[in-house]
C-alpha cells in the first residue's frame, strides 16, 4: 500500500551532504530519510543549466522522488505594464527549466492587489496567466502552474483567487498553503475541522472531485498578526491544528503532495508523514 500523500520539503533539507550536494544531493538525501517529494527552491532566480536539470531529473527518477519547483518570489500577475515582462520571464523560466529538471508542478506567488479591488485585479491577472499557459504548451513545457494561497490579506492569492485562476485556465491548479490560509484573516480563524471542510467543499465544487486527488500542499507552523503572516515556525511552536487538518483531508479522500516549509524542514516533514500515517491508518 502506498500513502495517499508524498511528503517532502521546499528547498534542500538541512541535512543534505556537501557531496554530491545541491539539488541532486537533496533528492538522494530526502529519499534516504523516507521523503518521496522535493520542491526545488528557485525562489531568488532561475540560474540553472540544462545539464544540471538533466542530473536533477535523473536523480528524481532513480530515487522515486516527485519533483516540483518554487518559482522566484518576484512574480506579480498585477505588475505594471513596464514590470510585467520581467515577472513573466521569471515564471516562464521556472516552468521551462523545471520541466527539464523533471518537475511536474510550478508553484508561484501571484502578486499584490496594490490596494485595488480583488475582482478588478483578476481582470488583469487572468488573461496574463492564460497567455503564459498557452505559450508554455506551445513550447512543449507541459507543467501545472500553481498559484499559491498567500498569508497576507494585501496579497493576490486568497483561496478564492486561486480557485478563480484554476477554474478559468486549464493547466492551472492551486498550491494550498494551509498555514497561509490560517494566517491570512489575522484573527486565529481557519484552524478547525469545520472551516477546512468548507474550503475543501468549495474546492471540489469549483474544480471537480478528481482535483482532490492531486492536491499540492505547503505546510508549516506560522506566526501571524492582524495583517496576516509574519514568519514560518516549527510545528511545535505554532497553533496550527495539524490533526484536524489531516482528518479533513482523510475524510474528503484527498491525495497528492505535502511539502514542508518549516524552519526545521525535514524534521517537521517526517512528523507530518508520521501523523498522516497514524490518522489515516495507511502504511508504506
């Protein structure tokens, strides 16, 4: 029996050895400690050669580790006309080189409202994202683009935003960061079985029941204030109700990947895996 979810880290685990090091070493190390997913943390820029991509892809295939990419932070679907080409290139490069590296999913931060009405911002963001997908398909870069749910209320990337993008554009699906969803309201809400169940009901209604089998989740503890997210925290130092969340995911028949963004990445990723196995009754 295989687990419904593959677990891993966003960025190289802290214990990755110096040799072979890099992403190849991170893939090998992840597998050696029982993690079967890995998200390449290309969060500053995409500076990777085709040769390196081939090595990463080979390592993923050899060790049975599912790969994804976290694209650079500096992407904004709501950027001004002068800035948008730079944002677009960052997303396209992450998708192109990510595919070469064996990644199936490209996670990105959608941007900022700049104080504007979310519905108006989507009128700018959706056509831009749709064109990106069309151009990637044309170039043979068939990956799933995943706008991430963001932890601050000023940011483009509410749960509803990511659903709207995904429902409107084939080849786009959310990256559900449940820590961000908990932090975004700033009042400690969105941290219970019933609240998460409502989110998953809406997800299922908008994107179809089968979409629940292909979830891409980011998870960690989180510190927040009235405006939302402040910092990612270890699970033990935060108020996120991991058990309630996992029970909801189990009851809705969810599957996919869960990537840890805690400061103690692989440690918390393994706690997540152990917790899931205990609550779900699944075994490897």
